[in-house]
C-alpha cells in the first residue's frame, strides 16, 4: 500500500514495512499510456453505486464481449475484497499457508482479491487515497466463503483508525488489476465520476470515491499488470496529474498529463543502484507550484478555456511586499490602518487560545519572565541604589506586559528590560549622583520626552523604515541577544560556584581535625568563649552547631546549641577549619543546570522520535519545559541540599523606602532640567525604536506564516504611552525581548495532525492570540503572593531553561548554519539551496564579515557605549 509513501507487506503477511519512496518501472508508464489510449475512458460518469459503475463500464464496448463473458467479469469485480486491516488473526494464518508473498499470483479462485496498495496525498484541490485490488487465479468456481460486495460500509471500515491519517476532504481512488483465465486480451478502463460517492465495502476506509481504474487481462502477465497498477496509483497521487485528471475533457488530456509526468521523471541507471533498496522519504517535499512549468499552463489553458489555472499561478511579486509597511502620506495613517486590521481579529485573539498548547506556553513563558524580572531587577537595584529593584521590576513587567498584550499589534511579543536600557539607567544614576540631581525626577522628564518623540515617529509613519532591515541586520541582532542569554546563564552559574565553593581540600582521613566554634565574646577574650563544634559528617544541616566539647563554665547564651545564623546574630564570630565548608551545592547546581538544558532539548524534539503514539509525543513536546522543571525540582527536593532557590518579594512596598509610587515632575531639581532632558531623551528614543522594531521584524518573518498581520505602528505607540506611565511610577522601561518572544512563538507552533507514515508534519503557522501573554503577565504580578510555592524552584534549573532558550534562538537563524559550514569539508556539507547558486567562498566571506561585526557589537555591549549598540546594528 501507499500512504503517500509506499509500504509493503513483509514476509509473514502481518507487518507493513517502513514507508519509502515508490520506484516504478519506466516501461510500466508507457504501458499505462497505451491502456489509456486504447482502453475505455469514461469521464463525468453519473453513477451512485459500484454495481452501476461496473455495468456502465462493461457496456461501453458491447461488441467486444463474447456471450456470458460480461456477466463473469461483473461477478468477479463485485466480490468482496479482503482488506489487510479487516482480517481476523485466524484468517491471516489460514491464508498465509496458501498465498505467497511479494505479489505473485496464487492458483485460487479468480473472484478472490486482496488489498494491496493505498495512497494519500496533500492536494490543493482534493486529497486522493488510492486502493489497489489485485486479482489472480482461475475462475472455475467462486468460493463460498467470499461474499458479495456490500453496498454499505462495514463496521470495520467505520472503525478503522487509519482514517485519522487522512486529511478532511480526502477521497478514494480504487485501482483493480489482475489476470483471469477467461480473457484473451486486456480490458483497461479509466472512470471518473461526476460526483464522489461511497462505494460500500470496496475500500479500506469508508470515504467517497471519484476515480477508478480497472485492468484485467489473460494470464502470464501478472507482473506487468501489477506494475501498471502501481504506475496508475502513483500518477493519481501526484499533485499535478490530479489536477489534469479532474479537469480533463477527453482522453487526450490524460495522455498529455502522463507526458508531463514523464518530462519530470528522473531515471536511475540499473547498474548503479539496487531496486530492492528502499529510498527514505524526504524531510520536506517540493511544492506543487514550484513544479508547474509554463508548458503545462499553456496546455491547460488550451485544453480548458475556463479553467482556474490562472488563479493558482504563483505570484511574481516580492514576498516581503505588504501594506503594513507602506506609507499612506497622512498623519497617523499607518496607525489607523493597523487598528482597523487588528480590530477584525480581536475577538478571535481570545477564542483561538482555547487549546491545551496555550497552557504549556503560559507556564513556560511565565517562569522565564519571572526569572528575567528577578535578574534585571537585581541588576537595576545594584545600579540605582535600589531606586528600582526587584519589586519594581515585577510590577512594571506585569503592568506593561498586560497593557501591551491587550492593545498591541503583535500580542505574541513579550516585554522586558534590556541590556542597553540597563546601561543607560546606570549612567543616568551616576550622573545624577555626581551633580546632586534627583534621579527619578530627571528620569521622569526623559521618559516624557521619549514618549513625545515616539508619538511623532508614529504620526510620521517612521516604522516603514524597518522594511530596509536586511537579513544581515536581523541575524546580527538575534545572534547577539541569544549569545547574551547564553553568556548570562553561564555567568550566573559561575557566580554560584563562587558563593558556594567546592571543598577541594577535603580529605576523609582528616575528618577528626575539622571543627568550627562560635565565639560569643570579644576577639581577645578567651576566658568566656562559647565553643560549639560542627562536624563534617553528613548531617542534614551542616551549619548546625553541636554541643560544646569542653566542660568549662559557659555563659548563659551558650547553654543551648547555636547555628551559624544565631551565632552571627548575637555578635559572635566563627572559629575553626570547617567554618567555610558547604556541601557540594555548586556541583549539584551544575548538574541541575546541565540536566535541565539536555532534558529540555531532548523532550522538545521528542515529537519527531519513533516511540509512543503521535498524540503522546506531541503532548510531551508541548509540555517539555514544564516537565523538565518538575523533574529537576523533584530531584533537588529528594537530595535535600540547600541549593539557591527562586525568591520573590513578599510585600508591596518600594525597594528603597526613601521613594514613593508616584514621581512628581517638579520640586527636587532645577526648572531647566525639563529642557535639558531633551538630549538624553533623543538617545533613548533611538535606542527604544531600534530595539523594538528589529525585534518586531524578527517576530514577523514570513516563515512563521502569521495570518493576522503585524502592527509596527501600533506596537510602538503602546511602547511610547507605557513610557509615560512607567516614568511617573518610577518603574523600569520596557521593550520587546527577542529571545523570550521567540521562545513564546516556538511554544505556540501549529502542525498538521493528519500525516501519513514517513511524512513530516506540516508547519501550519503560529497560534496567534492575546491570552497567553496576558495570563503570563498577570501571573507575574501576583507572584508576590505565590512566594511560598515558587521558593521550591532551584535557580540552576531556571538558568538551564535560559540556556535552552538562547541556544534555540541561536539555532533558528541561518547564520549558525553558515558558521557550521566553516568547519565542514565540502563533501560533508548539507545541500542548502543557497549553496547551489552562490559560490562557497562568497558564503564564507559573508559569514566572516558577520562574525567580525558580531564581535564588534559584543565589545561595544561590554563597555559604557552599550547604549548605542542598537544603532550600530
């Protein structure tokens, strides 16, 4: 059978082979062409049952039939076929003792037929599934065990699970070939029904039928008949020949379709390959539109004057041409067009989120957003003396992200603080401290000017400039942000190794020499020491201080065992060789970090593995990040080591008690600060515009197959208005986060559910909606009240997720493929399309220039000049 790709019944008759590309004999195609030229061709036949079809096909040439021959053929064709999936196990064992394998005829009754081949294909017009029935043997008597063809589908047909592999709208094409002993010459017939009808129990799956092909002939040519039937089935599953077969008016049209098929045929020399070898299915197949030649279109226009071929002709316009980036010439014209475009989809932006895949995306992006908010909040607190801290980062992320998801043009975008903004905040705070200015008030005026300049850019449709961003710019920016994610995750893990150093000098033989005492008296007072020793033996809490060893008098404070925190809290200090000892927290943290990354990557690709049903594989892949976090949280809890955990603020109050939630524009700084803020505001406007729009271009690539369009002007308007609110409240400034947004889109990928064995699921696009981002930011806002739950998540696990996000984003760009080419000999390089048309040395030169620019951007990012790096991109 063929389910888009060929499958053969292996020796034993119970197991289908792995799918492979069918290999046809060239002579069988010429024989098929002759059959269609000389045989019976009935187009647009009006019939409603298989019996009626057979009667009209046999009566089309009454002069060629001998008396009684027509009835014998009709009785033969109307026998119930034996489908592979409907056989009972006992019946399979019985037939195996009589039926040889590999399609050779068996000397049984001629009315017996067995299910052989099936096709399924993805067609632009209709999906055809071909059933191939083979007849062989003598016809002296018809066995009693075979019944007449049922006019209604059998129960086994209706319950056949194979139907799940077929796309909605699929049809059946039945092909019946074989040899009989009462015919003296072949009888070929090609039939196309005017309306597709269900032919009872003829086919394996109860679906409507439109095409039938019959080829019966005398004995001694069974192999030739079989190959002609395979050729016919291959043609009917070819996308272009299907169009010809559906639109043909005469048999000449079918012959022309076969000629076009032969023009595209590739012949393998017999001495250079083994025909028994099975060619594996390709990872991706050529689109039918790319195969259409101008000659075929001319033929179709000549054959069918009113055909719809012109509608299917591929467009010759530039693939990036879009009204989203065209200038209207009116103030706010692009913004109004974005609003009208997105308003049409606004209701579906919520209804389309009713899918279990969105739940996995929410949990995944929520943990990434919380970790990112804590990271940037901590760095902002260090840079601004806690004028902006972790709590401000949480509230700003929740508020800005929620508003953006509700009203933006591309709600799949995730907002976050970025590195250039952080550098600017640090410089601005240092400048304010040096010149005695109020930092938050100065920052407020800068934010108001940025919002004003942003409104001007929206009004003048400045976002149309993003159409000049090339692949060079997109890949350079995406690679830099991805490398920053990878670098930061590794840097955080190395800082854990410094905070919890590995005890390299520990020796098991010296365990009796290790001790730690708590001295509650002054450093020079040895008379009233309170010594509490801690052993290096494996105890649940290594910092617990055991009872004193000496029996000297102790002060009242030392009468009870003190741990490290209690000792330091009472003003004491620790003495001993094991006071700085910690368990192997760093080692376990690195194991959690690496295990999380490997497990995330493995489970994410689990849907393409060969194990377990398709539905389970896809479910595991969708929830791969959440399953990984749960697994390694359980490992960490089982081992019981005090690894650093995710800690979120517990109270809704400013990190710095010297500030409030509202920043007033006047009072702390001179009046001229509102005018002097224009210059830094221009720099921040350029920074925000470039950072936001480059990310927007990356997220709206054509390969993501977005259906609801982008909204560059509307997105930047939301960013500009949010600048006002965050500046007034003293919250961080936010723009699109490239890596987290790409991870958000990857977690919402849609793929076809119906795919034949051997066929890769087709990428259908992204599940475009607003609800996942909105829920993520709402959960981020209420994380303050979820601290008792979040405290069980180890930070190394989240850093491993960050590493996975960075690597996944880095592998999504062509730049990495070209970097790998630098390390490959030419004979091992993959067959990329651009390598067929561009000399390899030019590809390497382009990649080398990108690497130099990327290194330059990394150097700029690591210095004070980092605020200008979006302009450098």
